[in-house]
């Protein structure tokens, strides 16, 4: 019996995949993402952290792109290509973990606020609103400054300031699911809060969460870059700290356009890829955008 | 001459996995001022047929045969002519009155809309006409200023009827007009529809799964099963003394209170409606039929005369009529 | 699976007059705020469902019948009065309620909405046993499906609701309730959204369950034909109160309350129609005197005045009807014109 259940799931997954494949932009985004993630994962096989060290810079200072240094070098003679490659690890890590943190908080608060009516739900929504109106960038900057710069604090700073929009979204979806008669039936069968939220509400908000996570990763990468550019960084090379460096050392006045352009393009490519993939996911998974049935 | 004539109408939906025959060769006629009830369960093709009368079907539907409204083929009409016909000659009342009305516009504006669109009235005249229409459906004229949410379900259904009446059509098609309503409100709406048919000479096609409601309002009944008319005739005869086993099952579903036969003995029909893409061979009703014979699985019986102005598509009817 | 039970026959299905009350509402009132006013959805109701008895609760929408059913299920807390099950007052603590769920189960009107579209039939039926941690889940599910008429059950395990017909979906909902082996089924318009041909099948199933399992049922409906088809007793509700109750044969063949008479008269093929005007009045503004007097055709036609009760109709409140099985009516006129009033009445 379980094998049949698995076959069914495989079939559903197959249908999902064939739907997704029809979204051309989404597929392009997915390919870019896959390449970026694989490159970040295999980086330690070819290079190590030394490529970001100011003392071991091998090339000339401010060398323009050439055959030896395809993307040129920076003020210490470090290879921009290798730095961007190594930096992708930090950027992607922070992006994924911060998005995960934000989504988890948003999901728990959203489902709880939608499920528990009365004062508990109302109080949760007031807290959400309060976080929503806080200028998130400033809050993240302050948090990062207070907690000190490490990868972990940057993740926390981003996660804690970006969850309210997710919570709002999930609450709305929870409310619509809870209005269905099968929730009433489940209550009459004796289902408690845990049962109803995990067995009925969560599976119904999961597609929304998945799509929203993808978009959240993109925004977390941008936030990380912004924070780094504004000076609150994890003291590790990321695309954001590279941009900061190019600014600090006057890459623009030196005419070293490659120092600014390369990390910028990396951010742009990955964020675009996440965004189009997320939009495609949303289009495939969101039943309101799809035709009835399935 | 009959107002509406359906001649061998077939409707097929084209979907990705193949063709779905929803209506298969239906011929019916409706005299001016008469009321015809079309009964059947969901999937029998009755709503598809109703939509086809005014060409309201989605693009993937293919319609064959002829639908003559006053001698003019609806299927061959130009777009402009069709638009004029849709309100002025025939209009439709849908089920689910709450979705048929725009929630952010006043009732009066919505009733007046077809009048203004078809240049049948100036704004002043339209206002007067709206008051008149509301009165006809039993609502006070001041209701024109109300929004749909301020009305109850029955009142909204009355508004839908007023909208259908706005351009004084000769034919009204009512698709399950009372399904979502309470017994008492249903009785009110049915009484209203009956009056309109009787006093204003409007022809009516009413569609429902409730044979008792149809028998109450209509002169004639047509019972549909799997896209075909399986029985038609004067409504009380079909309701009380059905010749087709499917019609009698539908009639028995709503018992007469006080009748000892139905006390503690609800009557139903086993099985499920057939999948239109995989219809049974022979008579499409035979897998569910309580009186099916061996030959029913191979023999597809056409409508057969079953008394005066009556016909039924059943092998038992044919047997009876052939041996006098 | 072999099935050897005899088919339901009329004689065995008819109930004896005296049964022990299993589920009971005593002077139940449920109010909630509505647009700044208090809506008295249930305004003093005594109602009992005996062991193995099927009771039909009949009324128009907005009369409070669904609120009453939800309160009996413990999904709503009464403002005053009590719900009793098996003689004991219902405890609204979460543990006691959970135990209560195994005794009293719910079947809703819309089977499509009552099933989670992402759950298979197996999961839908197993939901109850899983919540209560019952052993032998697979056997319970198979038996419940078979009892609900879905045979062989294994064939339905992995289907999704959208692959089933309306009647089959309602059977799955009923099987889900049966999986907990309840004593009482509360069914809120169980056939209203089903096709005519399926209607009788589902009603026959309820009669069969009563015969095989001794299941009691409270069927909430607006359909008097349904009450005639399966119920032993009927209670007619109007604006938060039961206005007439008693054995089905008695109430539906000789209705005494003008409201019941009006409901009967709009049935198809009834000789003379009494179509009440207007909608049921608002539970936030229940009229004084008899709550039906504003729409009462007997009062309007002057027959109440002939009997000399018209003033009482407009001003004198009626008492709450008792929950006993005999016929009762809450109407000044009916009590005045009848030669021998019932024991407790007037």
C-alpha cells in the first residue's frame, strides 16, 4: 500500500515538474541557481580562503582584465574572479540561512495568528505590525552593530527584520483554510490545535511558503550586500564586502570598473535567478493562479 | 409555431484528453407561453444545453444541430444580432444568486444596465422601469438603492428575475433558480415564476434536479440522462407515472409526505452517473437500471411513443407499444 | 467481506415510544454578538435523542438549527442551559471533549468541502482513529468504508476526493465518523447538496446504520420529505425555539402549529398553499408574545380572534416545550381549539 502511495506522490511530483518546465524564465533561473550553488560548493576543491588575503595577492595592483586575470585585480593584487568565487559561499550561505530563519518565524507566527482567534491572534498581529513598520535596514544595521560582526549575527539581523511580511501572507492563507468545512469536521473528530495546524493548515500553506522562501533568499542576499556596503559585515569576503572594498579603495577614481562590476553582476544574476524561479514556482503552485482541479 | 425548436442538438467539449460528449442529439420544442422543465442529475448535460440556447458556452465546446429561436438559427447568428437576442428575446436566470450580482453596485443600476446598453430607455425612463420591475417581482421600489449584501438570498433571486425581465423577453431560461433557497422562500420564488408565465405569456425553460419542483411549475417535462432526453411528456404524467425507470427513480427521490409507502423507506438509485468519455454500451442507463434486460447492454433504444404527447427511450416502453 | 444482515424493513425500523434519552439539550440558550446586538440563535430548547432513535430537526435557515447542532456537538458553548450525554452534563474541558468526540459524530452538508482535497480517502477516514490513537487503523478504516457502502474498501483507499462522485464523497465523510464507533450521528443537511438519485441511497444508509449498529441520529434539515423518509420524531424550530415536536406520523400528517402547517403546505402536490410572506425575522429582534405572530396566517386570517386568543398571541410568551417523546405544540391557538389539551400544556 505504501508503495502505491509513493507512486502517487511521484506522479504528483512529475506533474509539478512538467508544469514548472513550461515556465521558461523559471527554468533559466533554476539553471543559473544550480550553477551558482554547485560552484560555491566545489570551490574548496580548487581554491581556499587565501585568495581573499591581502598578503597573498599575486597579481599587480589594479590590473585590468587580461588572459592571466580574466576579471582583473584589486588594490592588493588579488584576483577578482577568485574572490567573487570564494565570496559566493558567504553570500549564498547568508542568503539561504537568513531566508530560512525569516520563513520559519513568519510561518509559526502566521499560522498561530490565523489559527488562534481572539486576543492571542490579535496580540501576535500587533507584534507583526510593529515589526513591519520598523525600518528593517536600520534595525538590521543596529542589530549587527550591537551583536558584533559574524556570519551568524548577520543572519539573525536579516532574519529577525524580514519575517513580518511572510507572517501576514501565511496568516491570510491560514484564515482561508480554516474557513473550510473539513476543519470543522476535523474538530468534530477530536482534532486539537496541533493536529489541525500540522495536518490541514501546514500542507495547504506549504506551496506558498516554498515560493515565498525563494523570493526571500533573493532579498536576503541583497540585504546582506547592503549591510556589508554600509559597513556591517561578517568580516568574510562576500559580494557585498567586495563592493564595500571597491568603494573604500576608490576603484571608481582608479578606473577599475571591473572591481565594481563583477560583484555587482554576481548579485544581480543570482537575485534575478531566485526571483524568476520563485515567480515560476508561485505560478505553478498557487491554486488561485492555476485553473481549478488538479 | 413553436417559439423555440431544438433539432438534433449535440454539444461536445474538446479537452486535452479527448472529446467529452455532453449533449447527444436532443430534439425539443417549446410553444410560446409554455413552460418546459428539464430534469437530470449533475453531468446529464442539462445546464450545458441551457447555456447553448444563448450561445454562452466556452470556446472549447462544439455545437451541432440547429437551435431555432422564432425560426432563426441561434448558432448562425452574427455577434451583434446575438447580443440583441440575449436580452431582448431570451434571458437567463442562473443558480447561485449571490454570485450573479456585482457586490459594489446598487441593485437599481444593475437592473437598468441592459436597458441602457440596448438603448431601450433614457436614464429617467430606466429608473421608472426599474421601480416597475421590482414591484413585479415583489420588492419595494426603494430597494433599487440597496446593495446586494443588504438583501437576503430570496430577495437576491428576485432581483435576478427582475434583471431577466428588464427587456421584456419572450423566453426565460432558469437554471436551478431555487436550489440554494429555503423551502418557504423557494415557494415564494416559484409562485412568482408561475405568475410571470401565466400572466405575461413568457415562455420558460426551467432546469433542476428536483422533479417535484419542475412538475409544479412546468406544463411539460423532459428528463435527461447522459446527454440524452430519455423521457418527455406532460409534467404531471411524467412525475406521477414515469415510463422510463430513471424518471421514476428521480420522481421517487422526493417522497410525498403522508404516503405510507415511502415512510422509513427512502428510495434511491444505486451506482453513479456514467463518465461521458466512457459511456456504457447499449442503453447508457442499463448498469444502474433496476429493470434492465440482457438486451439492454447492446441495444440503444431511441425515444419511443409512450402515450399521447409522451415518449420514453426504454426497451420496456417499446415492448408495450409494439404489442397492442 | 461477507454481508449477512437482512435488509431494513419497516416494522423493525419503527421505534418504540419509550427510549432512554442519550443526547439531550436542557433549556439550552446560545447567544452571540451580531452587529452590536445580541443574537439569540438558540433561545430555550429542550430536545432529546433516544438510543437508536432518529430525530429530524426541521426549520428554515437562520432559525438556529445549525447552532443547536453545533452546541450539541460541543463545538459551541451554551450561554445557559446544558447539554447532557448519557445522563451526564457535557464538560467543555479539552480532555472530556475529546472523549465525547468518540460518542457523538458529525456529518456536514457539503461532502466536497468536508474532505481535505490533499488527503486520500484512507487518510480522511483514518483521521479520527489517528487522533484518538486507536490500534488496528487499517482494519478500522476498511470496516468503516464497507459499512458506509464503499466496497471493496481497498479499492477506495488511495483515491482522492475529486475522483469520487458526490454520493461517494458523502459516504467517505460518514465512514470517517463511523471509524470512531460513535453512538450518535449529528447530520447537518446530509443530502441537501447531493443529486436527487443519490439522496435516497444516503438516507437508506442512515437507516441501515441504525439497524446494524443501533446508531442514533439527529438530522438537521429543511426538508420535510427527509423527515418522513427516515425520522422517528420531528422537532420544528422557528427563531431559536422548537414550536412543535412529536412522532413523525402525528406531526406531519396532522400538523397543529400554523408554522408547521405552512411548511407542509408548500410541499409539492399539497392542495392548498400557505406561502408566508417575508423572510424569517432577525434573531437579534425576537418579537414579543408568540415569536411567530408577525407572520402567522392563523392570526392574520382572524381565526385566532375567533378562538379568542389573538391578544395572547401578541403579548403572552409561550413556555419552552418539554423534551418528552409525545407530541407538543407551542401555540395559543392550537391549544385553545383542541378539545383535550395535552398533559403538561397550557
